[in-house]
C-alpha cells in the first residue's frame, strides 16, 4: 500500500491507521486529521477501490473535510473518517463489522464513527455492539435526535440552495428555479423532494437510471443520463453523488450559475474553486452546505455521552444556521475576490488552529 505521508492529500494528519483482521477479512483505514476541537467525528465508507492509493486518497481528503465541516458547523468535534475496503463483489459480513467496531474501540474515543456511503443504520447497530464510540443509531420517537443522517444532510442542502438562489439570482423562492441533481440516493432524493414541494423545476440523474426515472416521474421532473447531467442548462447544478467531479473537464461542461450540493470533495484539486469563480459560478463549499448530517450525528453522540435528552428541534435549529454561514463566505468572497472555497478553508483552518 502506498505510503500515506507521500500523498499530496496528506495534511499533517494526526493518525492514519491501516487495520487488517485476517480472521474476518477486514481491511480498513482510519484517519484522524485533527482533534483540536474534540474527538474526530466522521462516517465509515464501505467501498470498492480499484487501487489501494485510491482508498488512501479518499480517507485523507474526507477526514480533512470533516475537520473543516465540524469546525464550520460550530461543533466540539474534530475530523476523522474511515474506509472499509470492499471486494469487487462486496460482501459485508457480521464478522467484518465486529472487527471494525473493535478497531474503533481501540482508539478509546479519539474517533467517533457513523454511516457513510455503503453503510446503513443496521450496520452501525452491529458496530455499536463492539464500541460505544458510534452514532447514527436508530431512535424511538419523532422528537428524538439521531438515526439516519441522510435526511438531515438533505435538509441543510435544501436551505443552502435557497440561500444560493437568493444571493446569485436575487430570488426569494425556488419556485420555477431549475435544479439539476446528480445522484438521488438518501441525500439527493431528499433534496429533490424538498425542492419539488416548493415548486422547483427538476432534472434528475443517477447511476441507477430506473430509480432516477421513477423519482422524476413522481415529482413531475425530467431525467438526464449520468453522462449528460453536468451539461444540462439550469439555474443550479447540485452534485450529490461521489466527489472530485469539478475538474477541468467537468467545470467546462457546466451550464449553470450556481453549484450547490452535498457530495464530499467536489473540487478535484486546489484551483478548481477559482476556475468556477472565473466563470462567474457561485460555489457553495461542500463541507459547509452538507453539514446537516454531522450536526445530527454529533448532537446524538454528545447528548448520549452526557446522559441528557436531545431534542430534534435543536438539530433543526443548528441546520437552519447553514445559510448564514454560506452568506458570510460569499460576502467575503465578493469583497476580497478570493474564491469561496479558499475563503471557507481559511475560516476553518483558523478554527482548528492551523
């Protein structure tokens, strides 16, 4: 496996740990970027990586993004992430989840995990049998915080898109605003439903084309093939699948004045945020607009740790602050000429003492 410290995405991470358990077949990487504000919090991704270096790059970028995300969300949590390396034909066994739970527990609270791509609530329940440093667990009662963070992520993105439309287009509503959504899983699908309720015009795409066509039909929207969605002429392009799509080619294809979505690490490299700015495209930094899920997960964990009840209204209150943070970033970007991603990075780095 590639030496992680030689990777361009290594950013003085506090810990990068390879976990291998021969008995269960588990191979995973856990990365802690910063614990300056508290324990590193971030989900676990179950994914097939064609090359080991791809897994290292992913976990380094994602854990750094979690440091920034938690800091900008005002949470007393640092940044961490884990990836479980799946086979080409992924098999997620109880033994693998148990072994992973043991690995998290061995860090003695420095890392708190939850759901991410490929991991479900049920998987987190299995992990929780081996460690208490886990969140995103099922809850009883509609007023309790916790459970699947996807709907809370979607809620924050929905608020962020409305803020972007106000800032860039001067519109107080998303009614008849055309939003092209890439990826309509738990997060993207939730965003689509919230926008449809407000009368937005939708174009939907997903690698599962049947799922995208079905939701487009349900919401009276249009379908676009996965290889065409980035070129759709629209008001808002909302990426909600995997990251690194905003590279030279992807940015050149965009025909939208706004990019606002929940995918992590949307910018392929430094400089791509400035490329968006040079084209006059308003960019919502991903780790600011997609913080709704980690707000829910963190509040659930902190309340459980303190033995205090956690009201879902407190989670919603914190998510409703996302547009204000975005507006602060955009105003600074407008006045300074510095791209919005760079403005957000500077703010986050100051908060984590870097």
